[in-house]
C-alpha cells in the first residue's frame, strides 16, 4: 500500500501592453476558470515497465510490475492543484499469480500558458515477466523476479508555440476550456536517468537463447530534444486531445556483467512521449480520462532495451466560485525578484 502525491503548479505572467493584446486574442479561443476553485475524486494507475529484445531475432522478454490503482481526490485553489491518492490493496490471488511489487512514485507538474514541465522520481521492486514462446496455463503463476529493482528519475520541459489559441490545460488540468478545435507545434527537452539492479542476469539464455550478454545491472543517462504536435478536437463542451513527441537522445550507458566486469558505451537512440485525453469541460462540472506514455529505446551489445512510464487517470470535479481570500493566487506571494 502507498500514498501517491502529485502537485500541479499553474503559472501566469504578463506585461501591461503586450499582455492585453495577447489576452484579447486568447480570450476569443480559450476560457479561463481562474475565478473558481475545484474539487473532485481521482482514480489513477501509474507504472514503470521494461522489455529486452534480441537484435538478431524477434524474441522479447517483457517485465511488468503488479501495480494497483490509486483512489483519492484533487483540489485546485490559489491556482495550485494538488492530488492525494491511496492505493487499493491487491487481492491474494493476484499476488500469487503476478507477484508483489513495492513502489514509490513522486511527480511535480508545472503548467503555464506557453510551457509545461515535469520532475519525477520512481522506484519499483518486484516484477513478473513474459517472453516469446512462453506458455502459461490458466490460473498458473507467471515467472517472477522479486530481486529486480528499478529507479527512474528525470526532468522535462515542453514549449507550446500556439499558446494564444491552444490550451494544454483545458484537456488535462481543466483550469481552462478551449472553445475551438486547434493544435500547436511543440518542442521538448528531457534529461533522465534509469537504473536497473538484479541478483543475477536480467535475461536467462534458456528463455531467450539469442541474447548471450549476461547483463546484471545497468544504468542509462540520457539527454534528448524532440519536436512534437498536440491537437484538441472540440465539440460543444466535449473534447479529444492527442499529443506526440519523438526525437533523438544521447545515452551514456553503463552495465555490469555477471562476472563482475563493467562496460561502458555511448549511443544516439530515441525517446518518445504520447498522450491521449478525452472528456467533458462544462462551466461547473468537468470530467475526463487520459493516458500518457513516456518511453526510451537503447541498443547495446546484442540486445535492445526499452522502458516506459505509463499513466492512466480518471478525474471528475465541480467548480466553486472563489470568494474573499480564496481569490488570491499563490504566485502573488512570490517576491518580485524571483517571479
């Protein structure tokens, strides 16, 4: 069982004259709910999974955590959004078949009109796995690796070019509502580090004979840039958003073999981010669900390593008109020198 906390910071800035012209254009396409505070339930599932594939044959071994859903609530007040959720216990039969995963997961999202940024840290221990040619009888347990420990951390920044007519907030934080169907080119930067530790070789040669490198521990540190695009289709108060970012990343690779020797490599490979959101965004009631996946692919020795962060989120909420001190914004109390 675990608690999961997410923080969404909504940032605003403007200059007196230029800001008025921008706000005039923006208000034609985007409606702001900055005069309201929000409250509602949240259901989400977030996990980190990875797979190893042979470079010579189409054989894959895929490792997945036995993660649970989190149930909690979200609130947005003073232009700061906070979500607190608690994991739902996994039933015993599920643990017997898929094993037990312990995890900690922390993320901060900062969303402004023209940019979005993330900071995250994840740790997962305990995975079950499947591989090409494997046969599992109905109800029988999957092979499990309770010794596998993964750590994933990173920061990302995305610039939104068409921020006068397109709102990323409208589809994912509901602090705005996009009035017309529009999209925007994106440009993203990412810095991340992924570490995997095990008591023995990650891939057993009896399961994937074409992978002969007995990798026990590995670490990838990456720096990447990528273009992308996001589009929101709007029909009345309903919306559908799709976002894709893909590009090259520079990887510094370190891995340890079963014999204790370390090896190092440098590669240019890829990273990607995909997101889909659908929902209803009314004046008072709102709700929607979204799925996002961030992935990387690294090739070294005779294998291809891929991992991804997958997040599913279902949210419902109601807006209340702010009164009195609730009309204040957190950003108003930041000293001018550091705004």
